[in-house]
């Protein structure tokens, strides 16, 4: 006959459940598995759990908590995958607080988790769409677009992100929503260009339509997945990168479908003729505004967004200059720029008490090669394998280089990354 659990076992069940809830909220907010484990470990220690072990993938957490002769193993599944940097910050501050106190009650942690889970998004759907428009407009300029392409990219991205957020909050399938948002952003860009033609604005501006869909580039899972691999967490890293690839493929094929139907090609737009000093200053401003837009789109607070934009602006501008003026390989420039961002984040984030991941991931998202990756899918679908491979290899190498740069920065500034325990 099964025996009823005694008081100690019931207490372990309560404590283990609260720790698992911390991990579930962290994972659903988009952070990497290494950060999920660290947050759970700190809360478990403060709750008097003697040993806590966790296995974290993209959508599942398996934990075992030990206390005395008793242990408790639990499994949970996270079906909603997204990015919410404000929630990540709240959870990080909670972990810091309980770690500083040394011993807390289950009721206190549970009440804080209730508050964090119930906290609404910082921005409405319309404002969130505005941040996406800002980010993609800056992205368009950094990719050589002129005023018309920049305005079109902002319009398309705003409408696409608004549609995506409304549908995701209603529980629709992420991949289907991504395809709809990609198609909507491309069609909105095309409609804008056609309207300009009707009112007499000459020139061909269709080539900038790819920039309108760059808000769909899965920068957060790409970066966190690569960092999971750097921490030898292969199950989480591979799953996260696979998810990012599927999101990107959904967006890219939707954009490709629109381009085939209406006859668009993803050729780079003709860059405006500017003197070198003015051009670099505008790139600096675009880098700042682009990262600001992405950080706010990820539901980051104004302070976190400004920090991310400030530490990314100069490294990203220097990265572009190194490639265009000094003939650096793009992947080498990306490695150095990402390492600089990681080092700056390691210095700035603790002083402002913001989680490092909420700063450096938006900061390197502006460096993710979304345009080459979209072009790779376009040419692959068109059967032009050579061009597709060229763009695809370039995109992959740059993403790997960004992860290497961030990993180097973490190893230099964090003992948990620099040494295996």
C-alpha cells in the first residue's frame, strides 16, 4: 500500500514546485537554459533545498530537488515561446533578492511570482508595432536603403508586427503567424511603393522590401541557442537553433512567395550618395535607433533599451567600417564587435542592475545578417543554387561569429563560463 507523505516530504513538494515555476516563467520569457538553471538554483538554495538539478530544453524542464533523505522529481512543458525582457529582469531581481537574504519562505516567493506573471506588457500592440517599425527603418538604412525604402520598411514592419502580436496573443500557431506577418509586411511595402508611383514619385524602390520583414529575424533564440552550445548544453542549444531556423524559414518563404507573385527581387537598393563623415554619423545614429527599437519590441524597459543601444552603436558602426573600408571578412568584424558588446555589457549591466542578457542580445540582433539569409532562401527557391549557397554560408558564418564573440566576452568576465566545475 502506498504511504502518505510526511510533513518534510510535503514541504519539499511545495518548495520544489515554486522553484519549477521560476524556471517555467524564465523559459517562457526567452532566456537560455543556462540562465534558467542559474535562477532556479539560487531560489532553491534560498528555500532550503540542499541539492537541485535541472535538465532544460526549449520547451521542457525536468528538475530533481533533494532535502535530507527525500527527493522530488518534476517535469513541466512550456508551450508558449516568446521574448519578454521585462519579465526576465523581474525574475533576475527576484533571484538576486532571495540569494541576498539567504533564507526565504515559499509564500514570499510564490507571491512575487504571482505579481510577475500577472504583470501586463509594457507597451500596447500599436506601440510595440512602432518599435518594430523603428528597428526595421534603421536596419534598412544600414543595408544601404534610401528614404523611400526606409519609409516603406517602417510601414511594412509596423503593420506586420502589429498583426503578429495580435495573433500570438490569441494563441495561434507561431509558424503560421510568422508566415502571415512576413507576407503582410512585404505586401504593405509593395503597396506603399505602388502608391508613390501613382502620385508621381519616380524610380524603382521595390528592392528594399526585405528590410520590412527583418523584425521577424529570430535574434534572441539564435544568440541564446548558440550560447547554450558554448556552455555544452547541446539538447537546449540544438533545439533552440532549430526553432530559430523554423521561424526564419516560415518568414523567408512567405516573403519569397510574395516576391514571386508580384515580381520582386531582393537586390540591394542603391545607397544614397553621402560624404563619408555624414554617412558614418548616420550609421551610428541608425545603429543606436535600431537596437533601441529591437530592445523595446522585446518588451524591455526604457532604461534597458537605452543601455543596449548605447553599448551597441559604436561597435556596430566600427564593424561596418571595418568591412567596407578595411576589407575585413564580415565574420571577423562580427566576432570583434560582438566581443566588444559583451565586454561593455559585463561592465555596464551590473552597475545599472539590469540583467546582462537583456542588454547584449538586443545589441547584437542588429548585427544578425537577416538580408543575406533572406536572399539565400529566395535564390534557393528560385533554383539558383550557387547564389543561394554564397548568401547562406555568409549568413551562417556571421551568426557563428557573433556567438563566438559573446562567448569570449563571457569567458573573460564570468568564472562560471571560464571554468568547468
